[in-house]
C-alpha cells in the first residue's frame, strides 16, 4: 500500500484559488507529464491550466507574431522580446503571455530568479479558445497594472484587437487607410493586419520596414 506524506505538495488544478506564492510552489512541483503542458496561469487569484495547442489556430500565428516582434527588436537592441515568459503582475496575477516586448527597468524588470516583474510595455495573446479570458479578466489585470499596449489575435474570428492605454483605460487602435495599425509606444512598430491574417509574412515584414524607415527619416 502506498501512503501519501502530509508534506506532499498538492497538484495544481483548474479553478484553484491560490495566492501567488502558493501557485508558484505548486507549479514548481508539477511534473510535465501530469499537466500535459508546461503552461499554467494565475488570473485574478484563480488557476487556469492550458489546453493542448493546435497548429493553425495557435502555434502558427504565434510564430508569425513572434517573427514580427523579433524583426522590430533587431533594429532596436535596447528592447527585450520574450515568448511565454512568466510575468508577475501583482499578488493575484502571474501570467505566461504568448509574447512580450519591453524596455528592462522601465515598466518591468528582470527578477533575481529570472522572471519578469511589473508591466511590460507590450503584451500579445493568441486567443483561439481563451477569448473570454483574454478580453476580460486578463485585459482588466493588464489595464490595472499599466501595460501600455495589449494585442489579442482572435484566430478563429480572424480579427486582431490592438489596445492602447489612455487615461487609465484601453482604447482600440483603428486601421489607417492602408490597413495598418501603428503602435503608440514603439515608434515604427507597424502591423499590416490583413497580411498577417492571411499568412503573408513577406508583406508584414515589408510594412514593418517602412515603419522603421519612417523613424530614420524623422531623425
């Protein structure tokens, strides 16, 4: 007969209400084969476990938006880009967003144990099955903590929502006459929305280069 020690750390379960400290303690004790994923988040004090990710509704869009960010960061080396990093927003929220970009030491910092603490300037979520979370609880937490820009790619809807923080609230940035959304925080960070929705990365990167060139012309 197998006995369970009273000191055994409980496994994370969807819906658990935990402090951030307890969430991290249980997360560190979780074997990968038990979770089926290495992604779990604490959202407004509640645990959410990731489902398996599909290629067309998540993994491919994730790679495309990451390529766009990394291409921008290559021209602005003071920035840091992260893919699914742990972000400690506050005592009730610890996320693993699909992508972040930030200036270390400004809104966010790197902790001694190599996580992100605070609010990155830009956070991106790829939302196929998590739209309700990404556009409600997560969005509220990002807004409250001062994340300057928040992008949600709703892959099943073929829509991209780009929010910018103004006077403590998020406003949705609109496309210009050429179908481009332009960051209000990062100069030259331009996104050709229809091109990326269609998977035309050559066009996406061409528009991004135009954005970067616009900075050079101003200088």
